[in-house]
C-alpha cells in the first residue's frame, strides 16, 4: 500500500519535474538566442559606422563596450541540459567541454584584439579589425558549434 | 700585351657564355615559378587543404588525419605531403593524374567518392599537372594514415560498379563547359555541388536538381527556387558571404561552409569571384 502510494505520488510528480526542466531549458535557449541577436546587432551597427554609412563615429566605443559585456557572458549561455529543444547549438559543446571553452577563450582574445584596434579611432583600421574579429570569433565558434537554422 | 688581349677575350667569352646560360636559364626558372603559382591557385580553388588537414587538432598542413563523418562511416583523410613513405612523395605525375582523374590508386584500387574526384575528374590536364608540381613543393610530413572506420556494407570492391553507373549519370564536363570559367570553377574546382546537390539512395548526385540543396548536410538550395536564399541577396552580399562568412542578416556562417570560406573562397581573385557569382546567378 505504502509502495503503491509512493509510486502514485512519483507518477504524479514526475511529469511536473520533467515539465519544469523543459521549461527551464526553453527559457535558457531563448535567452541565449536573444544574446546572440544582441551581439549581432552591435556587430552590424559597428559595420555601418566603419563603412562610412553612419556619421557619428563616437558610437563605436558604445557598441564595443556592449560587445565586451556580452562576450564576458558567453560560457554561462550553455549550461548542462540546454542542448535539447529549439536550439541550433551542436551537442559537441557539451560532449567536449574543454574544447568548447578553448574556443570561447580564442573568441575573447579575438575580441580584445579588435577592441585595441577600435581604440585607435581610425575607421579603416577598425573596419579591417572588425572583419578579422568576425572570422576569429563568430566564424570560429559557429564553424564547429552551430547548425544551420531551419527556415 | 698579347697575353692581356687574350685575357680580355677569354674574359669576354666567359661573360658571353655566362650571359647566354643566364638567358636560357631565366625562362626556365620563370616557368617553374609560374607553374607553382598556378598550382597554388588551383590548390586554393579546389580546397585540398581543408579535408587533408586536421585543423581542429592542430594537425600539420596536408598530413591528413581529419575525420569525415558520413552515413557510410568515418573516413580518415590520408597524408598528401611529399613524404615518400607515409605521403605521396614517391608518386609520379601520371599516378597523381590517375587518382584525380579516375579515382584510382597507384596499385589500381578504387577511391571512395568521399575524395571528390567525381568533381576533380573534370579538371583540365594542365590544372592537374600544376597542382601536382605545387603539392610536391610542400613541406613533407611523416605521418601514417589511420584506417577508415566504415559500415559493414561499405567496401572498395563495390566501387567499380558504383563509379561506372555514376559516370553515366554524371559525366565529365565537356571542353565547352570547362571553357566557361564560372561553371568550371563551381563544378570542377570548387565542387559546390558535392554538398549543395541532393543525392540518390546510392549517394550519387541528382544532376536534374543541381544545387537544389542537401538537407542531410544542411547545405541550402542555391537556386532561385529558394526565395529565402541567395535569390534575395545582392551580388555584393553574396561576395561578402563568400569572403567573410557574414550573412546579410548579420549571422555568421557555420559548419562545412565555414571551411570553404576560410580555406578557399575568401582567397579567390576578383575575376574568379565575379565569374562564380555570375554562374550562380545564371541558374534558372
């Protein structure tokens, strides 16, 4: 009797446990994508300025700082259990965590190099560095860890 | 006095001899350098580097060891540096042409089409020769080839039949097609169809649906049928993608295409890039 009750209780609770975990993963994935979208926005904004299509050069440092803040958060975007659901992140992130954190490390280095170039205030230098930053961070990480989104 | 004159004329003669030697040697040197420079361009256009280098594990250039995961199993790429024992250093030019042009090894074995000779077989002889010269000028690396890890039903012995059927379905480019630079770049050297064209159950390209996308490889449809694809991009945006990996919407390229951009298309000359884009635009 006691056992049956326990089993019943378990059966009743288990789905909610499952559901709350799913809910958490879903929230994390949504947040992760939103951060990536924010990163993309700052990146594109800098690109507009350095290509001479937006006159206010002072804005660059604002976007560079924002990118710095967002990049400092990169590893916390991929907690265990956030590999399922509506995500385009590849399972290699969780299968080989040391390799992934090396990639995060390299991405941050690429950002620091870009930041130093942007501090020069020269549009041409910044533009060149922005391309290298795109390849050395966004490109580098997406190559191994991001799937093509389904349209 | 006479001795002096003889000395002068001997000097003059040796200068003349030296000069003519130099004159003869000069064009030979220049063509050798031209060949290597051309070979390097072919090497980049055909992206030999990315499959034959285990970049992810800091492998030596062209020493192989990169794992290609496919439904047929895991292929491990071989060493194609000029090391004579573990690489292809003891291959003759003829043997190299046979590998690229026929998918045959020096001992007469069939290669798996995970080595895209199905595209490279349409390269011109001259491009193959220059590529051979370039590869032979690279740094030799001693690194033995690990075996592939294939599914039980996959065997080299079946490849003869496969190649015969495939050659019938997907014949080599004609001389006319080779002369169309943009088409030659994407179909023979750049081998875009190897990922972007759907395949039949036997893994052969479906020519009727050239470049219409391969879902399993996540490679999108590059034809105007795909309205959310490059049909919607400007030529500048397409070039920016192929050079920097940047999508028009600000996202960055991922997966195998990131290798293509990193080791191949970003380095293409202006003319070749323009020819490729024109050729993609010409798809109905």
